[in-house]
């Protein structure tokens, strides 16, 4: 599993599968925090966090929490 958190200032992301560019500045507000958790990285121009085997994460309001 891997995850990424996006927050202001938002930028553009390039999708690995299609090469499409998504401009998150047009889709978000400065107050937004967006976290995506997926089985593999979806973009090739961002730094994704790769979870280790048996690693567990908790997210609250879009941000990872320490426990």
C-alpha cells in the first residue's frame, strides 16, 4: 500500500496509466487536505509514501496520525 497527502499550495499530477495531467489548483481550495491510499502509486511526478509489510496508518482530517 502507499499514500500521498496533498495540501495547499496544490500543484499538477501526471497519471502513470494515461499520462493525463490533473491540475489540483482547479479542483481544491486553500483549506483542503486530500489523502489518497492505494495499492500502488498513481502519479509519476510526486513522492508517494510506501507502507511496509504489516504497517498500519491512521488518518484524521486527511493527515496521518501518530499512535
